[in-house]
C-alpha cells in the first residue's frame, strides 16, 4: 500500500506538466485533466486512509538522497501515519472540489491553462509537504507551496494590487521561513539527523534541553506563524484575497494556511519538550484569534471578512496545540477546511453573480441565489459553532482542551472569539442575502451546476463532519508524535457558555442587520474611535510601513553615507595617490634616447663595481687567467 | 715585440669607448646605429682575441653570432629609421619626442 503512496503527489505534478506543455491548445481540457488527476489522487488517499483505519500504524519509505561527509545524510522519503493521511485526504478533496468549481468560475479567463497548471502544481507541493518524512524535504515543499501561493495570488498580475499582494505574501512569509530554516539547521546540528521520526525520538530522549529546545521550537513556530498567518505575520493573508476566489478557498483558507498548524502537529515532540514555547504558541494563537475576529466585524469586503475569519480560526487551532490538545487542533483544522472552503466558494458564487466584493452593494440576494444562500448558511452555522454543525464540535473540543490545560484566561478569549465569530459571519450573511437589494441594479443569477455541485458536497460535509469526533480522536491518536491521550476532557458547562456566546453574537447580528432595531451607522458613530481602529486593522500595516520607513530607511541612509564617504572615500584616495605618484614619476621619462642609454650604462657600471667590491676574489680569478699586466689594469679599475 | 692578448684588449677598449662616445653624443639616428655597430665589433674583437689566446673555438662562435646579430640589428634599425623619417621627415633624436608624456 505504502509503495504506491508516491503516486498521490505525482499525479497532480504530472497533470501540471502535461497541461502547461499543451499550452493554449489544452485550454478546453486543462481543468478536466488536473481535476481528473487529483480525483485519482483522492481515490488513492482514501484507499490509504481505509487501510490505515483497519490497521493503524506508522510507515515510512525513504531513500538517501545526499550523503554528507559526516553521518548526516539527506533523505527523500514519505511518512504515512494517521496525521499525514488525514491531511492527504483533506488536500485532495478540497483541491478536487475547488478545481471542479473553477471549471465554472474561471471559464473564459485568458490564463486558464496557467491557472489549472498552477493549481495542480500547488496540490502536488502540498501533498509532498504533508508526506515529507524529513525536515529537508519538508522545507523544500514548504517553499514550493509558498511559491505556488505567490503565483496564484498574482494570477491577475496586470492588476497592480494583485501583484503587490503576491509580493507581500511572499516577503512576509519569508520572515517566518527564515526562522524555520534556522530551526531545522539547529535541530540537525544538535541531533545529527533530519529525519522527523529520529528527531522526535532524540528530543523525547532528552537530547535537546533547556533554552535550546525553547529556541528551536520558537524558530520552527516562526515558520508556522508565517504560513498560518499568526500575529504579527498575519498581514499578508487579507491582501492575498486579490487572487481568484477559488484560489483563496483552496490555498488561503483550507490547505496552505493550515500547513503551519500541520507543521506544529508534525513536529509536536519538539514543541512538547518546551513548556515555554507551548505557552507562547497558545497565547499568540489566542491573541491572533481575538484580534482577527474583531477586525472581521467591521470589514466590508466579503473576502476580507472571510480572510480575517481564517486568521482567527487558525489562531484557535494554534491555541489548541499550545495547550497540548493536538487532536482538537487537527479536528478543527479538518472541519474548518471544509466549511471555510465552502464559505469562500459560496462567496465566489455571489461575486460571480454580482461582480463586486463589497457587501454594502449586495443585499437581498437570497431569492436569486437560493442554493448559494443555503449552502453558505450551513457553512456560517458551522463556523459560528451552532450545533449540530461541524464547527460546534471541533470548537468545543478546543475549548475543552484549553480548559483541561488549566488556562482560564485563554478559555475566556476562546468564548469571546466564538461570539464575535458568529456575529461577523451572520453580519455577512444577513447583509448579503436578506434585506432590500442595494441601489445598484444587477441581474443576479444562480451559478452553473459545476459551481453548485461542490457547494452541495461541501455543505453536506460541513453539516456532518462533526459527528465523527470520537472516531477522529481514536484514529489520530495512533499517529506518530501525538501526545498520549486518555479520555477526551469533558466539561458540561463549557459548550453551554460557548453556545451562549455564539447565540449572543447571532442575536446581535440579527438585531443590527436584519431587524435594524439598532442602527449600524449609529453604533459606528457612537464608538467612532474603536470603529476607526478596527476599520484600519489596528493600523498594523501602517506600523509596519512606518517601521520600514523610519527604521530601515534611516539605517540605509546611514549605511549609504558610510559607503559613500568611507568606503568610496578610501578607494578614491588610493586612486588619487596613484595618479599623483604617476604625475611625479613620469617626469623621469624625458623621451631622449641617449638619456636612457646613459642611465643604462651608468647602472651597469654601478652593478659591476659593486659586484667587484663585494667579491674581490673575482679579481684574483681574472689575474690568474690573464697575464699579470692585464691583472694590473683591471685592479686599477 | 710580439702582438699579445693585451694589445687586442687595448684596441678593443679603444673601439668600445669610441662607440660609447658616439652613442652618447650623436644626434642623428643613423650615426647612432653606426656607433652601436662599433661597440659590437669591439666585443667581437675581444672574443676572437680570447679564442686565439686560449686556443678554444668558443669565442669564434660568439664572434660569428655577434656579426649575425649586428647584421639583423642594422637591418631592423635602419628600417625603423626610414619608417620614422617617412613619418616625421626627421631623424634627429632630440626632436623625436612624440611618445613622451
């Protein structure tokens, strides 16, 4: 079974090459080819999943790729365990749904071949990432994923915002990736291996202790925070919404941004070794969750609301991992992948119908877009944590995990965030689908069936996935590196509180945006300062720009001064000295032939005399050879 | 009084000195070349005298070499002088300073 696992990432890669090789000619077939490839990958992934359910275990295939002088070698290999298989299935499934959807959404776009080959390439990279059995392969695919994300955000590269957003995403995640790389190298330095299993064993065996383990864990977490858009590296994700909506659904909601959470889970033994690192992860996750949720409450761009929601939910998952509740984090990752992909695809369907991203220009779309509205409602209920939708179960699992870890402050943050989440998602849904249509006249029409079908499938899963909680827990606990788990922590009041918060959020959204008993504009005016702060996303982008301008540019100016006057000055002085020396000495070259001859002759005489003075025996030799008379003549000289 | 090695050497020294004087004083390039010939002949004479005195042929071989080199040098030197003359209408060494700084 495991021998064929390599085919799962290989098929999308093959499809990507095939489609791009076909060029313009494959425009009609591109989507079908790549979707077909990922369909077969999904079948195989499900096959591996069922195999692993019947016989749980951790399997690894690996070959040595580069052997270095020491005993450190780089491998290419795959690690198949419940964690990676779950990720395989999620990635293949969401990718398939999104690609089918894209057949409708992207139809008629000029760059459709490029689009599908990038999508397929992304799928390949992501599958390679989740299968990696060693840190070097993992890092390679990690960067490939970042590259495909860059390419797809900047898919409409003629739009300056899209090109800028692509660059921003690449550069911001680069900060984190640098940390990841250093972390990997430090790990390899101490433990002498790149293999994830061996790293885990070594760390468990106590080969990495004290401050080093905290430092390594935090460096690796920097990579995870970059990809998973955790504060303070979250700024790229909302801008990444400039890409096509299906791209946002696949990469920036369901899979790639979850890679950071996956990374923490994959290397959990490394994190588990440091209580400090886990604490920082938990609090940073909680902070991000709350921060992003508050921003999402006042945004008006439909995709940006969802983007901040993604940031917030990823913070939730990090919070769970930081509290050692590995399984709850992964469970939320799974359910979130489904309902957030659904939210994005439904949003794409709305955008497809009305050609705008601004929710203020929508309104009353419910009757025109019945299926979109219904599926999006399912996703919103799931995100909002309303039972019996999937989000309720995974969110409760996280809250329970936090409670079990004894972090009451984070529990409060989680519950408040749950309320805010319900508020902003129903604000979105109510504004878009209910009420009176906006003044702008549009002919909203339901999307074609290729777009509707994925919505329905995803909605079904968003509804039902939560019931698998116990099975999920049981299955995942067999995966490598999972902390030993006993009974799921249980607390009767926490789900109540969370549900209460969610209902409060829903009620508030209902009053403000449906009943309009409370005027949103009035609220904005009354809390003008807060509103402005949230509207500008806490001015984080502005702070970064300020820091770059003031900090980096100042530093650059100083360095430029140093370069101009010290480095260049030294070079100039040397040049000047040479020029002056030449100017002085060229006077010696008088240009008269006889002057040179004279100098030459005098020089010869000087050499001869000095040789004779220092070696008087030469005179003796000459005297002995020639007659005494000659000897006397020479001696006179 | 027989003519011995010393006489040859003295003659050679006189020729060499004359050549040196010519090299340093002549302003005409052709005259300078002639003076150089004189120096070389002085050396050649020296070598021949030595060969005669020690009864070894090495000096004679050197003399032949020197004559050959002198011929070649004269040919190249005169060719250069003619080329310079065609170019500058002048072979006065004091005035040939166009390559100076």
